[in-house]
């Protein structure tokens, strides 16, 4: 069994299998196209999160309180909490590495 090769690129859409599509496997087979497109999106998002983590660490932001302080005054009132919540973090997290 082999793995599909992933490209860290955003895919604009995900192919819908049609009832007329033949079952064709392999790296270029139509039966693997959806998985390949979703894997590309996942690799892209992972690379984006890793880059964000590196950029924040370079700014000395290594915990949630640092992120809140960095966002304070730069985003609308209450948005810092929304950004942190959208990232799946809560104030009891101590390391942004949990994003990765």
C-alpha cells in the first residue's frame, strides 16, 4: 500500500464523484481525487499554522497572555478573545505550540 503525495496548496474546490465515474485507483485515479484534494488543503493549513507559530515565537509571544497583550488595541474590543477562541485556545493553555 502506498500513500498519496501531498502538496501544501489550497484547493479551490473538492471534486464531487459522479455516478458515471469509473472506479480507478492509483495516485492519478479519480477514486483518489477527493482524498488528494483534501490532503493538499490539510497540508496547506498545517504549513500556515506552523508559520504563524514561528512568527509569534519570533515576536516573543509564547503564551496566551502574550497573544492577548499583542492583540490588545489592534483589533476591535472583544475580538482578541474571539481570535483566541477561534484558534481553539482557552486562557488555561500556556503554550501556543498546542495549535500545531
